[in-house]
C-alpha cells in the first residue's frame, strides 16, 4: 500500500480494526481462532467496539471473547512474518498448531488419529514451495508422531 496522508488505511476483520500509521504488520484471522495483529515496524492503532490500543514494534494485539484487546510482547516476529519469504518457521509451537498451518497452506484436511503428541512443542523450518510429501517427511523426522498423507487428508497418529 502506498502511503497517502489524505486517505486512511484501515483493516477490519472479525471486530478488530487496525488503523495503519506507516508501518509493517501482520494480521491473522481464521475461523475458530481469535484475530491477532502483530506490529513489526512503525506504529498501529488497534481498536474494537470496547477498547483501543497503540502498538509498539514487537507487540501483538488479540481480541478476546468479551471484545477487549490484550497486548503481548513478541520476542521474535520471524515466525509471524516468515510467510513473506515463502518459508515455514515454527519455534516452540505445538504439533497441533503446526499441522493446522500446514493443512491451511496445502489446502488439506487434518485428522487426528491420536492425541498423544499434539501438545508436543517443536522447532521446524521449511520452505513453502516444498511438496506436502517433503514437509511430512521432515515433520516425521522431528516429531514423535506419525503423519500420514491419504489423498487430501493429513492424519496424525
């Protein structure tokens, strides 16, 4: 987006309104998850019907069920912005969260055959141009779970 002082740029998603003030940021909004905006550089004004915050770099704002904003400090925004460089980067996320993101990227369903390893926290780096087979092969090497591809479904055992 080209900067234009006479025209305000606002992103509105799921009750979370982000007013852009010359910045670099990321917004995540998926069904079933709280929308979240993370500021990398610059400044952002984030608001809901019930609250309003100004974000500083390396902060994230999330809207909760009551419509209030919570602000968290992000030690590293690489895992949030790596998609721009066509990469996966997960640092301490659960296998459940990683598989959800991988399923979204490859437009595949994720089925849970066993819950025993879904809360395991993993570190994973990969390239988004890899085939799903390459991603699953890497995930199987670093996790205690077994991930199987069956058509358009990833099953975690």
